[in-house]
């Protein structure tokens, strides 16, 4: 009855299958939001780099309409650096999300392949135990073995049944995990070899983050130093009968800036003998030039600058420490991939050997020199060897993912 249940369960499995290439085609649902965040960072950087702003106002006073329009430009060195760093961080996030989704799909393939192989092995072991129990019962009837030996074989059958049920449950769980990544059916017994990008510590996301922190700390020191310099502004204005124009340029600690504005003067005000706003008579106009400088030196300026310099020095130390740590981790990650590849090759060699051994046993069964139980055991050995390949493939995928995370690389097949 148990065997029939297993057969029915196997027949209920879809006939199609998927391999690691189908797993690599997976695209995480988090990729869309990550790409949207990258586009937003680029748009913000464009706005910061242009540094443009505008304003428009309109109103009505004592029955007269008036308006004012203006445009401005401000170059902020620190904000431009922050925007550039935000783009780089968003790009790394997109690659990380894509890479993580593909890794999980590959591991789901490996996990289902491993579960399938273990189910096949446990099924063969169960069949072997049941056949051995039948043979033992026959020998008990002949008095060749004791009842205790029969109980021992019967207990082995129960253990094999439990192992087979547990393996079947593992297949269900692994299939559900694969379905999360759009993978349906059985996992094909396939492996791939991945390209290893050049292992340069400076390309690592961890190093790039530390470098960004150091660059930003340096930019804040420079900005704080500029705030100790005089702020300079130059302006020019035109005042006419019904309008006034203002232009100006400035230099502050943030960077250079410029502005232009155009405003109207209500006609009733302009018609007065002396304009109370401009001080001009009707028909008169006037140009004005201005030049100013301001020096601000708050008490906390120097202590604040020293604090920023200390933060910059600390960021530089952390950057170097990160570089040293990553260099060691890259060496270890490359060694892990080499070990994983060797383990995969050994597992494939063991599978090939198990297949040859099964063929020999099958030939002996046909010749009458081996029992069907030995054939079942040989089949179980092949399935267990295939499980070893699946497990080694799982380790190779994990080692490759670690290395790609360190190098910020992409999954690529050799």
C-alpha cells in the first residue's frame, strides 16, 4: 500500500522540468522598485547639477495687479557629491537585488534536485528492506534465522518507511520553494560553471561605501573651511516707471550662485508725483550696482571644523581597514570556489563510479550471481551519489554568490 502511495505521488508530479539556466532567468519582484529608486536618484542628481530654481508670484492691491518672476542658480559642491554617491549606491542596489534573486533561484534548483535524489535513494532503500524482510520471513519458517533477527529486519523496514516519508515531505517543501521563483516541475540534474570577475577589492560594495563616506567627510571639511571665508555678492538693478529688475551673483561656503528677478510696480503708484516704492518721479528710471562682503565667524566654527577633520581622518582609517579586510576575504572567497569546484568534480566522479557499479550488479543479477536486493542497493547508491552531486552544486552556487557579492559582479555562465 505504501508503495502504491509513492507511485501515485510521483504520477501527480508535473512532467516538465527546469534547470539552472531557467533559474538564472528569474527576475526578483524587488528589481522594479530598485530600478525606480535608481531613476529617481538620477533625476535628483540632474536637478542638483543644474542648480536651477524659479519663483512666480502675483497679486492685486488696491485694484492694481502686480507680479514678480525670478530664476536662480546655486552650485552646491557637497550636494552634487551626495547626489553622485546616491546614484552609485542605487546602481549597486539594483545589481545586488538582481544577483540575490538569481542566487535564490539557483539554490532552489539545487535544493529540489537534492530532495529528489534523496527521495529516490530512500525509496530504493525501502524496497530493499521490504525484500529483505520477505526473505527473512521465509528463512524464519525454515528455522534458518531467529525471530529476533526477523524483528530487527522489520524494524529496519519501519525506519526506511519513515525516511521515505521524510524525503517525500522534503520534496514538497523544495518544490514550493522553487515555485516562489517561477520554477515548476522537477529539477534537472544539471550544473553550470560561472565566470569569476576580476577580484579587485576597490570594486567591492563595502569598499565603495567606505570610500563614499571618506569623500563626503572630506567635502564637508572643505565646505566648513569655505564658510570661514568672506561671502561676496554683486548685484545690479534697474528701476523704471512700471517695473524693476534685479540681478545678482554670490559666493558662499556652499558655492557660487546667481539670480534674476522681474517685478511690476502698480500703475497708480507709478503715477504719483514721487513713487513711494522707488523714490522716482514718473518717466524716470535708474540703474543701481551693489557690491558687498560679509564675514561670519561664529564661536563654534573652529571646533566644528576640527570635529569634521577628525571625522574625515576616521573615515580614512576605516577605508584602509575595509580595503585590508576585503583583500583577505577575496583570497578566502577564491579558495572557497576552488574547493567547491573540486568537491563538485569529486561528486560527479563518484556518481559515474556508482553508475558503473550498478551496471556490474545488474549484469550479475541477469547472470544469476547477484540477488535483486543487491540491484536495489546499487540503485540506491546511484541516487545517493547523485544527491552528493546536488549538494556539491549547492555549495558551489553559495561560494560563487559570496564571491560575486564581494566583487559586485553579475551571474555569467562560462
